[in-house]
């Protein structure tokens, strides 16, 4: 069995170290895609619901000035 020269062992060690540094970067995941919405549509939907709630509450608190209205909340 022939002995390996020290220079080739050092060269193999340097190559393995270089591969150890480079290979994890090759297997890295791709960056996440950009979000498709910034949340503005969710905010707008909540605003519409709150405005509808305010409208319903306004009509419940201030019923029509009709004397025959059976609904007297306050």
C-alpha cells in the first residue's frame, strides 16, 4: 500500500473545507414570494361592516316618529 504525500492530504482537506462552506448555500431555500395583499382589502371590509352596524344601531335608537310604531326600545 502506497503512502500519500502530505501535500495531497492538505489539498484534499482544503477542498473538503471549501465544499463544506459552499454546499449549504447551494441547498438554501428560495426566498418567500411577495405578499399578494397588503391588508387593505381586509381593512376595507371591516370598515364596511362597522359602517353597516352604525347604520342599524342608528335606526334602532332613533325609530321613526310614528305613534303606531310597536317597537319602543328606550
